C-alpha cells in the first residue's frame, strides 16, 4: 500500500508543465451515484448490531480524532487542514482531547486533505535520541514511514503524501522530494513524535525550534502555483465521544468514510465492513440521504458501542490479556485483526507499533485494579529494568477516561524525560501515593488524590529490544501498609 522512495527524482519538463497547469484549475470531485427509494427498517439481531459496531469502531474513533485535531475550534491543538503545528509544551492533566496522551514525547500534527492535490512536508534533522513519523487515516491502520530506529531524521528531507483519489497525481517522482507515501484515505494525519530531553534546557530549546520548522505545502504550491480550494466538502458531525456517533449519525459518517477511503477487494476486514453496511444502503460511491438509507435504532447502537467499550476497558484490569495484544495493535493493514483494532480504537487511538514502542500495563501483586484509596510501590532491580534501546517511562492515568491524575506537582510519569533517579545499585523504586514518602526523590513519586478511583499504570518502552521484550516481565505494584 505504500510507495516509499529514498532518492531524489527529476521530472520531465512536460510533466512539470502539466502539474503547473493543473494547479490553476479547480478540481472536480469524483463522480458518485445517488440512491433512490427508501430501504425498509431492518430487524437486526443483537449479534448483527454487535458485528456492525465492532467493524465500525476503528473508523468512528479515527473520524472523531482526525476531525477534532483538524477542524474543531474548541480544541486548542487543532491545526486546520493541510497545515502542521508543533506542540512544544509537555502535557498536563488539563489535556482531555485524547485519552492516554503521554508527556515523554512532544508532537507535531499535520492533517491533510489529499483530494485535490498531494501535500509535501518539509522534515528537518532532529537533535533528539528518538523521533518517528506516524501516518494514518480513518481506517486506523498505522504506518511509520520515517523513524530514528532506521536512521532517519539525521538530515533535512521532504516527504510527499497522496491517496488513490488524489487528482492529477499517481505516485510519479517529483524533483526534490525524497520520499513518496500513499495514504489509504483522502483525509489523513501525519504525526511526528519527538523525545525532548526536558532535563537539558538548551537541547530542549533547540529541538523545539526544529519542531516548529516543519512545514506543509501542496504540490501546486511547491511548483510555484496556488493551492487548490478545499472548502467544497461538508463533513458529518463528529461526536464528543464515539458513542455519540454510534447513537446519532453512524450511517452518515460511514458513508462519508466509505467514499474517502481505499478498500482492498482482497482484504477480509475491508470486505466484511462493506458487507455489513450494504443492506443498510451505505456503499462506496453513494451520496448519503437520510430519506433513503435503512432506519436504525440509534440508541440501540449507542448502547451496543458502550458495551463493547466496557469490554475493551476491562482488559486494562487483566494485564496479561491486554499485553498479549501488543504485537497486533497499531499496525499496517494486513498485520492485525478485528479484536486488536477494536481494542486500540477504544483504549488508545493513534500510537506506535511494537517495533517503535511497547505499551504494557502494570498490574498489582494481588491482581486487583490499582485504586487511589491505596498507596503502591513498584520496584525494579538493575536487571529488571525495561529492555529499551531508546528510553522508557511509567505513566499513571485514571481508568475511566484515560486522563492524567490531577496534582499540583504536575508529575504524571517516571522516566528519562519526566524525571527519575536510579538507586546506587542501578535499580529504581517508584511510589504511587497521596503524599510523598519520606526519603523518596520527587522524580520517583507519582501523586494521587485519595478517593475511590481505579487507575491504570502504563509502561512505555521506546524501541524495545524485540528479543528481550518477549520474555521480559513487567514489574507489579505492591500495596503499601496503611
């Protein structure tokens, strides 16, 4: 699905003239057909509703995420379409736009409308030990075109993004462009993740400047023309939560997604979701018309989605089950399965595959959920430290929403970026408690608020040693005496 090229290419004069002339024209949307006739209300079984919800979850979750980051005026991190914005401030508990955000990396978000023209992103060299570029669309499959793990980001480069429906462009070389990447959807995201050494202020400042130098332009602009207008699209409403879409405008959102996404005729998951929606009157190439699609019970779909959500969230209290998904989540198409897609869409939309970062949940010694009514100790000897080739962190969230635990110290994780202190034997003791224990470094303390609240402790291991990670055992949290 991707066409990634690593060298400079020279286009012919004829191709260059064609591209420049195409930039002066308003693009026309691909022709679509309309439906006629009302589809009768369907008697769907509980099993059918559950199947539709599960096969839709990856699209609903990412429709909400991408559109909120691209166009929600209430979102302080919104960047607009065909634009990039660097967020060079470490997150705190006021960040509630996305669940389980972390504060051991910073982000650059680029959100792209690829219908009329490819876009080109200028990528600088980064003075950081870890950087990656994630590319994803409404289908929630994750690709990583560039990563320091493979030696990228040591020089300035340009990467071009396009889709199968991008007008006037089919993946041909462009002079001065180093990489070409084909996206699965017309509306897509490209997000840089950059590790900032916050303990080194001067280096942090330099990395922040490098992040702010990332720029996006359309191919027409790159060739000296004007950007084609992209204000001719009307997006269905996104929801504050995924359940809002399932209960309110599921068919409209899915019709939009079907028209803007590439579906592989040989991919089982692609064909299964298309088959699930065909009886409802939702198919690629159609125009959504509420008067002609099937009638569905929105509240029934909302409740079904909440049931699936609860099922997936329950895996957070079963670390062995949750961790077993690690090799299958946040992967490219063909490298995952439906259960893994649903799990990650509920728990952690947008993230890195195992080669880039391992995400594990730390359980308690007694197998009970972490609860803020208790204090905990996590001990790791030197030999028990995570097998990270880049760095690692432990981050604490509330279980219900996946947000940081509010505290005046703004301390949410322990690790190289957020702060940690190894003991004289090379190990570490990490405390989760309402008050800082006597003699415990502030770097190794995760503050909580004493109340009946279940919590989740997530271990992130960046560029894990893939051989060691398969046998490595995550530490367990031990309840401290009251």
